[in-house]
C-alpha cells in the first residue's frame, strides 16, 4: 500500500508565482521527510528535507512545511522559474528502517514564462 | 567527486533472458540501495546494503532477482529470467551509513523487456 501520497499528478504555474506541491503520509513512524527533483533520463536529486521535530525548513526559494498532526507536508517554491520544471517526489523515512526512502508517485511541475 | 555510476544506461532484452546492472557508489558511502521505478510511479526499494551485508531485501523478488555487493563497494543486480513486467528504471543510490537525506542517486538503467 502507498504510504506516501502525492495526489496531484501535475501542476502548472506562471513564472514568478508560487508553486505549492503537496504530500500526505500514513505511517506515523516516519521521522524524516525529503523532496527530490527529477529531470528526464536522470536520477532524482535531493532538494530539501525536514526532520519531524521541526515544522518548517527553508533553503533559498524552497520551503518545506510539515504538519505532523495532519500527516501532511508541502513544498513551496517562490518565485517559480522555468528551470524548476521537473517531476518532484516526496519521500519519507523512518530511523528504525535504516532511513530507506518511501516515495510518492511524483508531481510534474511546469513553470511557464 | 564522482557521483554514483551505473551501467548500462539502457538495456533491451527479450523475455526469459538474463540481465545484470552494475553500480559504483560514491567513495566512502557504506550504504547502498537498489530501487526500481515503474512508469508513472515513484522509486521503490528493492534492497539495502550496509557495507557488504544485505540488511533489507524484503522487497526483492527472490525467485528471479539477486544482488551482491562484494567487498562492500560496487554492486550488481541481476534478473534471471526477465519478464515483461520487469521493464522499469533501476536506480542505485548510496549514502553514509544511516544518514537521512544523504542519498545520492545514479542516473539509472532503463530496462525494456520485449
């Protein structure tokens, strides 16, 4: 069963606006959450992460928010740029499983000029 | 620093044939993972190594899949015999032992079984 869910397969945003990608999880043992970005024919590359003891982590244009009570996290990209167009995967891991990653199905983001 | 190197990048084989994928992790990374990504899905873990020991292979279809990581460095994933449903991208990743977020993925091997 899918423990990490990304319910929006695709998202289109205008350049300069905010992109918000959402992710839900079901396993309460997850204690570390990550976002990966993937271009075609390349492996996923790490973007940003957050520990379960925090509710927000910011890195430049990227901010991840975690709502543990709702088992929900989101990635905000501000401002969005055309180079951000890619597939974004949400992933979650648990320390008791060696931090193996459980991925969502991904959201394809298209940033239009 | 060289990244995670995988070969081949692409492989097309007929069903029932064997196939092998190779991965060379980042130097010093003790943990190595093999993931499989089906079309339209996120990557799914097949096996995790800590040095040369397979510590989690619960998702590896052991009737046809095998893996090894001799000397705790590079690794090989094998499928024998391949089935049509094995068509996917096979990703290798490495990290420092038990380091969350420290994964580096290779570019993957795209397998097509015809």
